[in-house]
């Protein structure tokens, strides 16, 4: 790895082992208070593996500006052999937990690929039982070009979804904070309460609901009695 620029070392190693449809997989939105977890799977063509400069600028989506991500989204999707996204809504996050919900979103993305993958490069998450060889890389979006490309697809897709939610619930500011736990988001929650898009099992929302319930349950003074 050179600096923070992702390389194609992992893709080339898999290609040398005989694999051709190598999918990079990553997610966006695991730490949010609202909205879905979105995952993307991207299969880059051999010409990009041979000449990674074709995707110069692709990096961990968190290090890029929205304008950079939007430009790179178009470049990645125009060059990719195949790409797809999967999303897991907030109520599944609440009922199953964030890690299983993340795995589900990744699996949906892989199933939606118009060309099946034959090997996987995944950022941090192991897909247990998935019938393909997979290499799990910590900070894979900073190390591996295919994963970095998937991180951009997932992030741009999720951000656009949250902007659409912002039109439906403008008072929450979803278009600005994308569901993350900002001070403005917390103030909106205290004023308006949660929407169906909020993850009620996440600690800040759970503690907020618990505090409200405790206040509601406080015994009221009987009428006419001295304090």
C-alpha cells in the first residue's frame, strides 16, 4: 500500500489464482441513527486491474468530498463489469442487529449483480456460509481499489436516499447530516420524536425513549393533598 491510495494487489493475487469476476464489497451507514444500511458490490474489469490509473482518485469514500464522490460514482459505474447495491431498512437493524443487517445488505448486493462474482474482497465483514472465496480486509476501503469503488457506490446511493427522506421529513435535516448523530439531529429528535426511519435500538434513541418513559411514569400528586 502506498500512502492512502488503494492498490490492486489483492485483485491481482486473486486473478493469478484463476479468478476473473472479483467483487469488492463495502457498506455505508452502519453508525447512523436513521436510514438504511446500504452495501455495494463492484466488479472491476481487467483493464482497470492492469491500469488502475483509469480510476485515479478512487479512495475510501469518507476521505472524499460529495462532489468528488459524485464524479467518481459516474466513472466507476461506467467502467465496471457489474455493480449493484443492497439496503437493509431501520426496522431490520432494530430486529436483527447492525452486523447481521450489514451482512444482509451485502448479500443482497451480491445477489443483484448482473454478472455473478467468483471471489470477494470485503471491508471488515465476513460473510459466513457464503459459497465463494473471500478475503476480508480491515480498512479495506483504504487499501483495495475494488473495495474503495464499492464504498463510493454505497455512500453516494445512501446519501441520495437520505436527501429524498429530507424532502419527506424536512424538520429532521436528513439531507444535511444523512442520519448521523449530530447535535442538530438530536435536537430534532427531542422536539419531534423518531420517524419510522430511525433505529430505535441504537443507544441514543433508546436512552431518549427510556428517559421519556420514566418521566411519563412519575407519580402525579393527588388533587387536594399537601405537597
